């Protein structure tokens, strides 16, 4: 019975392969010509020795090789092609590499330890951000004296403008590593600090967002970590889970605005107000579109929340006014958080679409944590367009 089933599958795959192949792909010269074109392009490449003025670091969190392959195929199929032959803009980059990802204390890394590695240049322990491996997860006193700074701070110190765009809460591990130092990635607000951390003087990540580095553009989610406990959310006023969480009763959004009184600073929480922001007349922008993480792109309310392409474009238009240049961190987090293949691949396509529309870009593909659960299995050898 097993033999019969396998035979049927093999026959079906064989039929699919034949029916889906284009005529040109059946011609050996097509492939040889394609290879020659690729080689000529590589050999004619001129080494770029210029110093970068602007840096955009794109991060598809959890976007491993299998997810990239699936996204490439789906993008082609959405354009009425078979899919596998699709060439993404990042496929044309002159240099592409793979990085080993692990934390000092674990084989499989998380967003906190890897973000500290690629933003600060220092490998560290699981669940900590902006501190070296001398710090211990959840131990406040261990972070003192073990702080490490990031490329975002280096850029600011060099006179550049800096920004963060993410599809998660702005206090989450990846963006947090660019500005915060915390023995725990989960200390989003003071309500998340254990009593020992409070006693030892540790500060939550939301407070560090507005006090550590003067960040010009902050876009993502995380409103509830910025407002007093019980403070009603403007979008979900009756939702208890969306209410402010700060036990110290501070409104960090208002504090941030007060700190920028000599500049043109805007805070927005919906697409209408976001669209009304004039980049040419705006020095600082904080846009928090959800109480926590943003919605997945395929579920996004386009009337309330802009796409990552829209937020990235506006961030760049604000930052590029600085003659010294800028650094911008752009994170598509939801490729890592969704167990649904449908959601995960569409999130990856959104990252790719945004990379395609920018002239100068850097793409860093973060770790594939929990790879046994999140990897897409292709062992059934599906035919084209499957």
C-alpha cells in the first residue's frame, strides 16, 4: 500500500513538473546563457570604496533561508508566475553572507542576545539587552558596569539623526538593544520590574527609550508601557488589557513632548494623524499605533495603521534632512512570531517589498530561533507552483 501511494505521488509530481515548466526552461541554452550573464555581472563589478553617509539596517526577525525561499516563490506566484524563478532585489546584492547565531549561554539565541550582537558588536546571554555576557538574566545588579553601546548611539554621537521603525512594540528586544541596557528583555515598564530590581535601582526599558539616547524617529507599538496604570487607550478605550500599565503614574509620551519644546515634535497613534505629519517641518516623531505589538500585515486595518513601507519612507524623509546623515533600524518582527505559514510568508514579502523600493539598504537576516518549529518543510519535493 505504501509503495502504491509513493508511486502515485511520484507520478503526480512528474506531471506537475512537466506541465509547469516553461518552454525556455526546456532549452539547455537558456540555463547556460543565464549562468554566463550572472558571471559577467560579477566579474564587471566595481569595488565601492566610498564611506556611507546613511545606513538603513533592515531586520527580518526569524527570517531564515527557508522562509526567504517560500516568500520568493509566493511573490512570484502573486505575479502570476510559477514563483521559483523570481529574483528579489536582495538577490542582486553584490555581497550576501550567513552568520552563526548563538548566545554565550545557549546554543539557540533569542531576539535580545542577537540584537545586542549585531547592534552592539558583542555576544551576550539569552534574554538580556545592551549588556555584556557578564550580566545575568533577571539579575539587576549584574548589569551595572556591564553596559554596551550600539551603532544607534555611535551614529548619534557622530552627529547623525537616528530612528527606529518596528512592527512590534518599540520596547521589544530588537529595538531595545539599540538604546537600552537591561538584565531582562521583559522589563517593558516599571510594572514589569521585580522588587529586587527596583531596590537595586534598575530602570524599565520604556523610560530608557526617552532618556538614554535622543532618538529622532520612534515608530511601532507599545502605547500601554508609556502611560499611567488604568489610563484609557485612545483606540480601545474599553479594553482593560490596552490600558496604561505604569505604576509610577508617569506619562512618558507627555514627558517626551515636553523635552522637545524647542523643536517641532509630533506624537501620533493613527494613520490619519500620521499621514498629516509633514516630514519637512518635523524634527521629531513618535508614532505608536497599538497598545502592544502591531497587527500582522494581512490583518492590518489600513484605515488605522500604515504599512511598514509607509512608516519607513516617512522616517527616512525626516532623518535625511540632517547633512551629516542618519542611521535607521527597521524591523519586521512578525516573521518570527507567527506559527501560521500564511502569515509568516506574507510578513516576509512585506520586508522584501520595502527593501525593493530603497536605493541604499542593508539587510541583516536575524537568527532562526526555535528553528525546529518554525522552519518550513520542503521534503515532499512539491512540483512548481505548489
